[in-house]
């Protein structure tokens, strides 16, 4: 258990040092890029199932009109 704890402390320390060494402007730029590439919440929470249902539902409506 002590080895895993030591590895975790090492990992956290590396992350903190990396964060502190990164310039503030670069951190803000990366955060803005991540927000720009964010998935829609429906896909993020439920995957592609809602998309499949939506395609099926729209196709079903088109067949009823004909």
C-alpha cells in the first residue's frame, strides 16, 4: 500500500509542478480550445443512442406522409 501511496504523491507532485510552470496565457488558451471542441450534452451523457432514435423517428414521420 505504501508503494501505491508514494506513486500517487509523485503523480500529484508532477501535475502541480507542471501546472505551476505553465504560463497563465497558455492555460487559458487550452481551456478555451477544450470548450470549443466540447460534445453536445445529450451525446456526452447518453452516447449515440439519442441520435439513432432521432434518425429513426424522422424517417418514420416521412413514411407516414407518403
